[in-house]
C-alpha cells in the first residue's frame, strides 16, 4: 500500500522553489556515486575473495536512499570570531537560530559547546495516521555538521521542525552552500514492539541457513535471496 507524505511550505517563506525536499535517492553523495563496485574494477582479488566495495553494500544503499532530504535554503558562511569560536553569517532570509548549550546538560562539556546553532526549516510535514518521522543527519554524506536526531509525530503535528546541530570540527571554516542536505526524513510506523532473547535450536538453525546461503553464493547473495526494494518518491 502506498502512503503519502506532504511537505507544506511555511507562509513566512516564499523563495524556496529551488530548494524543496527531495527523495534521498535523488541526491546520493558524490563519493558513493563515483565509486566503482569493485576495487580496481576486478571482481576478485586473485585469492578467491570478493573485491566488492561499499557500492555493493545494499544495507548502506538502503539507508542512504530511505526517505527524503531537506535542503538548506541559502548560503551559510562559517568563520572564526576573535575568540576562536565559529561565527555564522547568511543573507536576507534568516537561516540559523541558537540554543543555550546548557540545555544539553553534560553533552555541553563533552562536545565543548559554546552555543548550539539550529538550521531553520521552511517545511512542515504531514503523514498518515500512525506514521511519525525520524530526522537525522543525511546518512554517509560528507558534511561538516551533524544534527541532533529526533522523532516527531507528524500525523498530528504539522509545523516546521528546525534542526539543532554541531560542527564536527570546531575550527572548520567555509561555505555551506544553499541546497546542501541538512536533514534526512524517514517516515516510520508507530507499532508496539516486544523484544525477546532466543537461543533455541530452531531459531539458530534459521540463522545458520541464511549464513550458508551468503557464504556459498559468491556475488550479491543478499540481493538475490533476501533484499526487498524500498520506494520513496
């Protein structure tokens, strides 16, 4: 069954036509797109081992292509002030707000936070009943920042959600370009879950069976026998 997610432009923003949310599959990181599926384009190492690169890892591919990406609405320039702290500048549209670092408790000390910048997002989100959205840093993108991950019940709350973040390198300077993905949005269904620890022979036999399948099929065993396509449009 196809579900629908709606991205609703906040009325305070009217200049974001070029920077709308897109399926994550439409914006894979360059390092991944340019990578060959095999090291030196050879399927084997010459010693009987697979020579596959991350390009052949479907779990990584599925994570990078799940959900949608929300882009930065304008350029943000990061420099250092006289005290050596990162300083943010942008154009006419306000793109960043700030949190008091004390709001993060002990994390303030471990990450040496002077302030917590927050990307302003122009898009509210609406999902069907019983579906929430997980927000996280775009997976495996080579970005200088990481946002604080969270889950919002977007079936009941439709206002735009902003994204607090930290810079990975406290001395990083440069331009974060308009259109840079700042958050990955993955719809998730709210279900009740019950965890169990199993060590019985029947369960372990299934694990061994699947292990043997992957070990006895040289290329793309997971894709051929287990993988199911995910679809976000």
